[in-house]
């Protein structure tokens, strides 16, 4: 089952990686950009531990095999 996810509520949302790499487990969405039609064209997440920012396809956050909502 996928997470219900509203793109307008992505900014500052918190996520936990199901398969952490480089000790990066907890993330926060730091930037979401939309086009003229209101579709997400860019989504950046930041690892709390390292402050590394990564561009991500926001739809990947819907996959419970990859991400959990909140910090767990």
C-alpha cells in the first residue's frame, strides 16, 4: 500500500529511510518547486546527520519499501 501524499504538503515533511546508507536515516524535504500547472518539477531532501541534499522524485516517497513518514 502506498502512502497518501499531497505534493503541496511536502515542504518540511519528515521521512525515515527504510534502507539507510552512509548513516543517513532521517531526512527532511527542504525544497519543492512547481511548474505553471502545479506539478512538482523538483524536490530536494536533506539528510539530518550529514546535511547532504539530494534531488529525489517525490513519488518515491510514496513507496513504503523505501520510505516511512516521520522520523522513526
